[in-house]
């Protein structure tokens, strides 16, 4: 639970004040039975009504102070829980957004969503309850035992004898419960993933009449979640009946022993009444502590899952010394045994020969087989590269490596003569404008979807929309650039979504423009006009177009053909028609030549 303590440190002063108020209010609760016993045993026999009323007023003010103190302390506890969890969520979100694609794949999106929601809720819950019941219950327990010792030490021994048994029950049940809650949260991750997949693919599910199939799949996962929850709940539920049994057995013994002691004159009736009241207080305190252990078990499991994310080391660090290992071909970030530097720091901008350079690059997602292997090409400033190939051939992988979403297994990628690992993240990503496959539009206005918090001017946003061939459509919409966009652009056509995404990529005049299958929903005329406008108005921008259509890449300065992760062709459209059979087949099939 170290993570919870770290986030509570800034609130320790507030917590201490709350603890003091809670402590005072709880002491007032403990005084009430003692005063009652004193009234019955000492004041009532004196037949003095004024003293009875006086002590009654004292009981009233104790009760009032207890109520007000608990209300104030509980509100302060809720405030601490809210503020600490808010900071935790912010830090967790920030960490998630900094994870590399490889780390995201490892955690899975569903698991990260679950950690952001249900796990942080469990921690919020335990922080609030710990400050309320975690202070009150131990004081009631210890204070109640202490006061019963002053009333009748013999009866108190019966109570004290049951406490070790209760402690053993709580310890072993909690030890068993924490792993079960971890399993439960893992199953909840699967449930979240299934819900996300089903909602995202709802059109396909309905179109193929697979609703019943998806319902059965969901029911299977849901049943597993319920099974894990039930198992954890059954184990943790053992504590309440066992503790009730032990404490109630103690209560029976106290009544039997107490009655016999009253009968022989060793104890007074008021003392027995107070003792039974304290026993009830102690019973409730023990049950509260038991519930806290259940919450603590859940929160511990959740804290461990959150800590896994927060303690994840940065995967794609900026490195200062990079060299190529002559034996493996991979590049390292240490000076030890350096054979060859992988970048040229002495280059000035005017001397850099290439804007982009892939030098014998290989990469594998699963480290079993290469997704791309020994890929090499160069691209000068202002040139356009077209990448074409079959689905799954490695086209998008090349883009992922160029934008350093993953690090290569071997080889080197340079931008402006400098190894991409030597750029700071901010400097590096300022160079790019990109439109990816299945890219995202956010629930906001068209303007903000293009601007995306980059503080662009209205002119920049409008010009970008014009170049993306969407400006006229936006002007026809109600509210223009202020028109609302639904989640994932559900209220827009496929072509409108793609052109808004392209406008977003163009808006800041990037040095490198990535268009990954970004014109699949555009007609040929709009696609051709778009490419001509980009070539005309972004002459210094190096453009990479990933496409399935030959018409989208045929006018590129360089075209590379990718097949099963390898470059099988490189050149212009005319050169590839003569030298690359795969390209020629694609071209003949699409263009009918």
C-alpha cells in the first residue's frame, strides 16, 4: 500500500486535524455508557433529581459533540479521498499516455481502462473509509476494553480472551482474499475488452446476424467474472459470521457471569448495563474492522495493479550515445565497445543528404519472426514516397518504426542525418503530421478536431481544411467549423472524416507528412486533387503515402513495394512496371493495363 501512502502525504495535515476531531467525537461516544452506569449506580440511589438532570445534560452534550465531530471529520475524510484520488488518476492517465505501443500491447487497453476506473475507485473507497472507520473503530475497540476494565476486570477478561481468536480469523481470511481479488480484477479486464470490441464492431455484428453469438460470448465471460466475484465474496464473508459467533458467545458468558456476580453483590446493575453497552460497541467496532479488511484487500489488489503501470520504466528513452553492434546489427546506447556511430552530429541542415533514411532495418512484434526485414531506403526533403503492398505485408510497421512507436530490432532510422533515438520526444514529434488507419475523431467541434489544442490560428485551420478538400462542405454545415462531431465521427461520412483528419495533419505545416491509407473513402477525383494541392502548397514537406491503390502512389518520386516484410521493388511508377512483377500485377489489375 506504499502507493496510497505516497498520495496521502500532501494531505497529512488535514488528516491529522480530522483524526483529532474524530478522536474527540469517539471519546464522547465512549463516555455515554460510563455516565449512564454512574447515574444508575451512584446518582439514582441518592434520590436527587437535580443531579440526575445535570448528568443527563452532560450526556446530551457528549452526544451532540460526538455527532458534530463525526460529521466534520467525515467530510474532511471525504475531501482527502477525493483530492488524493484525483491526483492519482491524473498521474495514471499521464503515465498511460506515455507508454510505448509495446507496453500498451502488454497491458492491453481493456486492462488500462479497468485500472483507471474500478481500481482507482477501490483506492478512493479505502482512503475514505480508513479515515472514518479506521480511526473510529480502533478507538472504540481499545477504549471500550479499557473502560470495561475499570468497571469490572473479571468480566473484561472474558472479552479479552476472544480477541486473539478474532485476529487469527481476520489474518488468514485476508491473506486468502487478496489473490482472489486480483483474479477478479483480471477477469473484469476481459469483460471490459469484450464490451469495447462488441460496441466498436456493432455494425459488423448486426450486418452478419451474429448478435446471438456475441451474447453467448459475453455471457461466458460474464459468468467467469461472477464466479470469481462469488469465490472472493464467499471467502471474505466468512469473517462476519465467525466474528459474530465468537463475540456473541462472549456476550452470553458475560451475562451468565455478570448475573452471578450481581447476585452475590460483587457487581452493580448499572455496571452490567454499561458493560453490555460497551460490549455492543466493541462488537460493532470489530465488525467495522472486518469490513475494512475486505476493503483493504480489494484496495491492495488494485494498488498493486496501478503500481505496475506507474512503475513501468520508460521504454523509448532519448539516448545520447548510439552505435551499431557489428555482430548483431542492432544499435546500442552505451559507449562500451563502440564500433560505429549511428548518426552524424557534424551535419548542418544544408548538408544533410536525406530527410529520412532507413538503413537495413528489421523488426518483429512477437520476436518470433520479422514483420519487416532488412528494409533500406532514403528520401530527400520535399520528396514523396509511396508504399504499396498486400494487407499485412508490413507497410504500417514501417510507419510505426519511423514515428518511433516501437524501436527497431536491428538497423538504424535517421531523420535529417540524426538517429531518431537521439531526439527528445517533443522535438521529434513536432516534425510530423499524420493520418493513420482507423484514426480517431473526438467528441468536439470540427475546429477543435483540426486544432487539437495546438493553438493554431483560424487562418491555419481554414487553410488546412481547404487543402484537405473539406472547406466547402464545412461552410455548408450548420455552425460551420463550430459544428459538433460525435464520438469517433459517427455523424460524418467516411470521406468527411478522412478529410478532417488530413486537415488536422496539414494544419501545422509538418516537415514529414504521413498518410497511412487515408484516402480509401475518397473518390479518385478528390484523391487526385488532394495530392496535387499537397504537392503544390507543401513543397518542403516530405510525404509518405501508404495505400492500396496504385493511383494514390503512382506520381510519387519513389515507390517501394512491400511483400511479407521485405522490399521487393523500389523506383518510380514507370521503373517498377518494368522491374517489379508484384507491382506490375497490382497495376494491371487496378488500372486495367
